[in-house]
C-alpha cells in the first residue's frame, strides 16, 4: 500500500509538475512533441500549468488563460498531428508520476480530472476515443 502523503499545497503541485515534465520531455513516445514542436520552456510553462492544477485541485482561481489554452493545443496539432496514443501516453506518465509522489483524495482527483482533460482535448481536436484505458 502506498504510504505517500496527498497533494496538500502549491509546493506539492510544483513538485508534481516538474517531475512529470522532466519525465515527459525525454519520453520516447511523446517527448519530441514538447521539445521539437511545442518547444516548451519549462521555466515559463510550469508556473502556468501549476496554476491550472491549483485551480482544479483547490478551487483557487489562479489560472487565467481560459480558452487560450485550447488554441495553443489546436496550433500544436497543426504542427504535429496529435493522436489517441499521445493522449494515452500523457495520461500514463501523469498517473505514474502521481503514484510515485502522492496518494490520497487530491491525488485521486488529479487522476480523474486528467482523464477528463485528455478526453476533452481529444474530442475538441477531433481525435475521438476514450483515453481511460491506460
């Protein structure tokens, strides 16, 4: 049984995001999307995505990008076609990172929301399919 603590604050979210993106950026399945096409600067991206997760997990309205985020993903899809396997891999890595770091109500909520987010993104981009089977 996992004895880790739950996600309790912004510092925990930051740790999760850095761990997740460090893993994802070198992943052989999806890393190239973030390094070659999105060209993410993690020092810029991590605070934004951490705001997003803080808003979701703690209902603190710190995330301000709104619909802009979807536009960013639409633009990315124009550069490299995002497929179901990309979303599935993203989920796998996110859940794997969560499981290594945290356990509890907020960690479970993060998993549930990540599945919803992946499915919503797929549907909006036009790649229908259920990502829940990771």
